[in-house]
C-alpha cells in the first residue's frame, strides 16, 4: 500500500500517525522472510521490533526447560519432605514446645528465626504456615507480619550498606 513518508522525520517526535506495515503481496522489498511482517518499508523501529518478535517466538525450548526444572524441584522438595518427615516432625514438636515454654521469648525467637531464614532466601510459605500452627491464626498473622518486616529491613540494610559497591557495579 502507498503511504506518505517524510524523510525529515525525527524518531519519537513525529505528530503523524505511526507507519503501517505494507501488505504481504509485495515481497520484492522484504528482507524479513517468515517474520511478523513482509515489508517494513525502511522503518528502523519496526525492523527492530519485528526482529525481537522473531527471537521471542523461538524461546519455546527455554520455556520447556524451565518447566521441567520447576517440576524436578517440586519433586525433590516433596521427596525430601517424605524422606525426612520424621526428623521434620521431631523438630516441629521440639520447636512448638520450646515456644510454649519460653512464653514471650518464644515469640521473639520465632521472629528471629523467621527473619534470619528469610534473609537467607528460604521460602516464606512453610514458615508462615508454621506460625499459624504454633501461635494460632491471629497471633500467627501478627508474628509473621513483624517477622517479614524485620527480614525486609535487614535485607534492605544489607543491600544499602554492606553490598552497596557490588550492587552499584552491576548497574
């Protein structure tokens, strides 16, 4: 199709409508075989976007690898839980009894353990569910809220002060 093309156009500063892709009937000016469009009519932005779309459409293998890796991780986690279920149950029984025996210090101990494990990137869901089982729904929610806030504050302070040079060198 015909369209007017201003050769003095500045990218992203034009007040005209965005360029349209030409019809697929004219393949003589196309250098993009099998892409999202048959002809870009010399527009560098559309050429780049079309090339990126072609690259993204070939990412299926990485998606399958990620899916297989995720499934394997879940299988290992479940298998480890099954193999070590007696040790886990023994530890949870001990920890619940210790929290009960320590009174208010049990809450503080749980907050410290939760925050420490979160800073070490241990997933929060098991820890959160454990708080509900140990303390009950309402006190468990309060303890988890405090614990997560403490963990986030510690992680921020580590990134802000201890790891500042490392973080700024990667950006």
